[in-house]
C-alpha cells in the first residue's frame, strides 16, 4: 500500500502506542492518538512529532470513540487491562471492533498476548488476567469476517525497553561487577520484544493488509535466560555480570496487595479484580517454565526473519541498538493508569 493512511491509535500515549505512532508517522501516515491526558509530557512530545495529533478523550467511552473513528482508515487497539480489569478489557476490545466496523474502518489491528491459561489447561498457576483478557478478545475476532473490515492480531511480549531499563536493571556490586535478579529460575526464559521492531511490524501489517488478513503475528527478540542477558550485558558494556535466579515464592513475600483494574470500577468491590501479587506471581511462573521456545509463550522466529530480515534477533543486538549503559538511571516508559488519577 503506497497511499497515506488516516490511522487512529486507541489505548493512550504509553509505551507501545508511542512507538507505533512514531513508526507510522515515519512511514508518512497521519496518526491520531486518543489519550486520557493530552497535556502529559509523553502526549506533548508525541504532538510535537510531524504527522501525529494527540486528542484528549477516553478510549472507554462510546460517544468519544464514534466521533474519533469517523474518517479513519486503520485502527490500532491496545487496551489497558492493568487499569480497567479483565471484564472491561474483554467488553471494550469487542465493542471497539464493532464500532470500527460500523464506521467504515478498513483495517483493524488488535494488540494481544497469548492465551496462556488455555494452553496450560486453565491451571490457576498460569492465570494472568491482563494476558487472558486480551486473548479472549482474539477468540472473538477469529470468528469475525474480513471482507468489509480486515482484522489482524499483533501478539506482543514483555518489553525489553521497560524491563531491562527498569525492573530487571542490573545491580552494581561492591567489587564492580553487576547482578541480574530475575524470578525465572536457572532454566526459565523470556521472549523479550523490542518496541522499535514492534512498531515496524504494525506499520508493515497496515501497509500490506492482504498479506495479514485474519492473521496473527507474534513478535519478539529471542527467548533469553537470565544468564544470556548477563552475558549480553558484559559483551556490550565490558562490565562483568552474572544472573542470580529467583523464584516465584520470593515475589509472594514482597509484592503488595494493591488491587488492579479500579480505574473503571463501577463503584463497588468487584470480586473479579486481582492484586499485583495475584497478577504477577503467575506471570513469572510462565517464564520460569519456558525453557527455550517450548513453553506456553512461543514465537515463530523464522517467520519474523522472513518478514523483517534485519530485525533485532538477540538481547545483545538490542542493547547495542539502544546504546545500553551499565549505570544509566532507570527509565520507566509505562503509563499504567491504574487508578483514575494515574
């Protein structure tokens, strides 16, 4: 597709959406982002980018959605299960699809995560509501037609740009070495994703709609163990590093009982909402049991290579690409919106 698209990005101006917006703008497309706070630092930075407009509005409001969908060719949807909870994420994922279809959108891309609960036989040890909510929307999308409005699914993974810059940053020791403490045990691995590459894949899918009609693309760098991450760090920075495996039980002791999903709470105690501890202990269980690309969260790296031969294929490549530094300040790119004021 050579013509410019009018694209709408729903779900705010946070980490994933910001990278997608900038990539679409670089490709010459006109981008509108619906954000709950168009005056935030991140929104203003995006607004200063040619081809991007940030509009104040609630992604989870039907009238706001209808007014912003008119005249739009392509929609990228990345709902926020942290903020609104699993029930609302399922409802709004489906309702946004219906509204996009009704208003004449030509291509709908939904940002999802794999249905690990289903793959794991619905064992509660793998149940992560913000993962499952998105995956259940995908189950719905798979039953929809593609003749009037094509749909595609972009399946993401843990952001290297977040985890390796913040939660999993190495700790400098007294002897000058560095340690990575990751709760995936010795053999567990994470299929980290580069947000730069993720944005590229979204643009490529929009520009080649017939190639991805009713299709799912799962993006990632590689399945990396803690030791692989430490070795990549040493190669890039020249500093000695090692991995200290942690277990999920360690997280149970330190995770707070703060309830997620209250930003769109109807005003009563919702028994389907979970705490941070209940959300993230299963999250790390998934990676602890992913020994290479063979667990519940797999990627087709061969397919990714065929679509983008120059993609980032290792943690070392990603660290070189972002000019990773041993002692840089932690960087938080997430905008969770966990409560109405955040």
